[in-house]
C-alpha cells in the first residue's frame, strides 16, 4: 500500500505470466518482486502486483536461480 500511495508500480515475477520482462516500462518508479526457485512469490506479495512478468527462455528450463534472474531483470 505504501508503494502505491507513493506512485510506485509493483512488478512481480511469475513463470506463467503473459508479459515478458521486455514488455514492462521501467521509466517510472517501480518495485520488482522476485520469487524463489521453489515457491515463487508469496501470495500476499503477489496481491500487490500491478503487473506480472516472465523472463522468456528458449529451452525447457522451469526457472532460473533467483540471483541470476534478478541480475537479468535489473540489467
């Protein structure tokens, strides 16, 4: 709630999301929530999301290490 009240968008990683990370606009202040490899994002955090995104992958990997995925998103 505090983030939204201050005009900060919340983007949440989700393997089954429709949007790719490249579809998001990072031109406005935003918060990025990354889930861990085992459980993903906690449900109470996912409720705050303005948009869900995934990192497109060309192989059959289920997920990336959260530190690697975060580095890719922040880059």
